[in-house]
């Protein structure tokens, strides 16, 4: 029963991670581009780095979560385990998103500060 639970969890986690990651990648480019004042090269570089880091961290975290799993013997336990572990992944996704946005804001402010000092 654990093997089925693991497979379902990994499929759900993979789908969520890839779906959300690609959505962030697609929709976030405009936001990053605006924050970086139209610097397309830097925007694309940062956006790709964020996507790769996001995939690696989340899928790695999902794999590590398998170690925490107790033995599952009933379908109710299987459902509870999948919901609990998927919830942890979703919280992780949200935290990573906010950390990424804070990092982009920091880079943007730093770039603006450097640009401001150069124009003086």
C-alpha cells in the first residue's frame, strides 16, 4: 500500500510543481521585467534561474518527504498521508514564491540604487 501512496503523492507533487512553476515563469517575466526597468537579458536570466531552482528544490523536498512516511495499511491512512504531505509541499511552494519575490525586489532596489549613484 505504501508504494501506491508514494506513487500517487509523487504524481500529484510533480504535477503541482511543474504546473505552478511554469505559470510563475510565464507570468512572472513581465513583473521581473518591470522591476528591472526593461533589462530583458537580466530578466530572462533571473527568470530561468528561478524556475530551475524552484524545480530542483521542490522535487528534491518531495523526495525527501518520503523518508518521513509511516507505514500505510488502509485507504483512509493513504488519503490522510497524501493530503498531509501535499499540504507541506504547497506551504513550501508558497514560501519559496515569497522568498523569490523578495529576492527580485532586493535585486531591483540594488540595481536602482547603483543606477541612481551613477547618474549623480
